[in-house]
């Protein structure tokens, strides 16, 4: 009930890495150099040829197309919020 009255503060989003790197569970999600969320899962998708992941970000950063950074080994690596599911099978 508290969440219904106050609203949600974060949202689970999918993201695609725009630079070389693979996000892993627990890596910080950055915006403007500050940690704003956390990666829940990430991997390289061989069928799509991309590195993808999921993570929690503030609602303001949850729109598809939003640029974020994933901290990998102490450096911010560019990523973009994308709609999920990542792949839809043709029928």
C-alpha cells in the first residue's frame, strides 16, 4: 500500500552495452558519474551479437534510449536503456 500511495522510485530496465565490456551482477549503474543503480544480470548474447543486461535505475532514467554508464573495473562504460524483451520471435 505504501508503494501505491508514494509511487515507485526505481524500475527494472534492459540495457545494451555500446562499448566493449560485459556487465555483471552487482556492478554499479552510473549517471553523470554518480552511482544511481545496480546491475542484476548481464551477459553476451551470441544470437544477437551484443552484450545485454538488466538493472534497477531511478524512474527518471528508465525510458528507452536513455544513456547510462556501467562501472566495469573502475571505469564507466557506455550503455543504452532498451525495451525488453530483447528478442521477439517472428511468428
